[in-house]
C-alpha cells in the first residue's frame, strides 16, 4: 500500500503544538468537512490509539499536542485568513470541531505569513486579521517581522514553554457567544444540582460562561482541592477524572450545549471545566516557587478529560472575561471588584490576561480579551499517510 505526501508545517503556538495545512495543499477529498478529512487528521497525528501514545503519528499523546489546523485566504471583508481547528481525540474515534484553540491562534497568525497569505512587508509588527471558522469570531494577531519573514526568536518568556521566543499579541474580539448571552443561564453564579457522590450535599456553585470557549468554573475548595494541584495529582486519579467529567456533563446540559448526557462523550473539547481558588504560595511543575502576592488567583483547567499542563488560550479568555464581571467565582477568587486584567497561577507558572467588560441593557458583555503568546515553526515539509485513508480503508 503506497503512502501520499502532503505539504504541512509542524508548529508550536503558545503551550500547544499542531500540524498546519494550507487548504489548497490537502487532497481534494479532504478539502471539505466530513469523514475523509477526519480520517486524514487522525492518521496524521496517530489516532485513535488504544495505547494512548500516538507513536505512529505526529501527536504527542496529550490534548495540547493532538491538533490539526487548516488555513486559507478569507473572502470575508476585513479579514486576511480563515482558520479552522480540529482537536483530535487520542484514543477515541473522533475529531472535535466544536471550539477554537487559543494557543494555536498565535501560530495561525504567524503561519498566515509563512504560507504566503499575508505579505510580511517591512520590518516591524504585521497585523493579521483571522476569521476563526469554528466559532465564527475575529482574532487579531500582531506578529513581529524582520527581513521579510516572521521573527520567531526573542526574549519573551511564557510559562509552560521552556525557551524564549518573540512575543505575539492576540486580541479576541467580542469573544462571547454570537447572538447569545455571555452567561447563558442569566446568572453569574448558579447552584447546580449534582449527585451526592460527586459533591456532598448534592449542590455545587458554578459560573457558566461562554466567552472564548464555553467554560464551567467551580471553587477548588468545594471539591477538596487547594488550586495548587499539578497534573499528576489529578490525571493519576481515575475517580477524580470521572468526577470532573460528570460535572462537565451536568454543566454542558445546563449551558444547552448538549441534549442528553451521552452526547458529552462526543463533545470533549467543549465545554471546559476549571476550578479556582484565592492565591497562596505554591510550587509550579518546573519547581519554581510562586508567592501569593505575584498572582490574583489560582486556576486549574481540564482539556479532553485531563488536567492541562498550563492553560488553554481560549480558557484564558474565559478567565479574563469572568474576572472582569463582579460576583463570578473567578472574580471572587481574585478578590472581587472591578478589574480589567488578572494574573493567575496555573500548573506551569503564571499568566496575565486582560478583558474589557460592560453591562449593556442589563447583560454583561466583553468587547475584547488580550494576551501575549509566542509561536515558531518546529519543522516543515510533508507528512505522509497511507493512500488508502482517502478511500476509507482503515490502514
């Protein structure tokens, strides 16, 4: 059985990695949504893999590294490119197209220039306007350029990424759900009814927000946590993961994202679930000590059923938006009051994000969320997959 070679670029964006494709470089059958595209992306990253290792593909066996991206020129006025993101399940047979990856949004801006869709122009900072096709939102990236190309090296550091690089600033415009409420239930805090075996007393307070990505925030103390937990403490505890998934399912139903609990298994990328706590002194995954005075709050978030090693970019938007609205659990964990920016602690370190929130006609809205990330090409050339994948054979 022969293999086919497809032009591709392997990129890091923020604390994620993914395989990037130009739409026109994909095999014709994979240029449209459907099972052929899904099979192709699964084979590229090495899924579904019952061993959970993705040895026979480009994936890195974590939710942060099992991703594929398609970019194409945009015909939408005021936009340079369209960016479509697929979160590939590691051990299950599906690709989730329900949300965005905020970290790879950074790389999407840089790739737009690398791919020739946006002219690098003169030295300085190039603005790339992206239409995020999964969620129908505009993202503006400010990409440094030098010598007619993206400047990738620099001194900007990002906790969760070992080496410094050039800073890319992202603006997520109007990140709340289009045509819907930022707080779909109409409340900044809800009391969710849950089985007693999940939470003693059968109730848990939660902030349900749709900004950046639908997210369920709960208090760490209500689950017996401090908010300083590292990946091993959660991901090595099967009962804890099952409890988080059960809570996520309840939140997804409350948000109206699914109609039955069974649907949650096919929508692992959204919503996210995170737990928050007031700041305390703690140690990060790298062994660095973070003092309580350096941050406003602690946040831990799960992605694709596992605790994230740092923080998803889209969840960072949700954190910023929720922190900007008085009375949410995120806002209260940060000390309450009005705020336009927040610095939170995550397993790998800290991150500062900003958001502009306003009360309009009795409803909270966020016009913009801002953060800094970095991106660089790790490898480019061709990925190879068995030709039979395009014909539907399981090879």
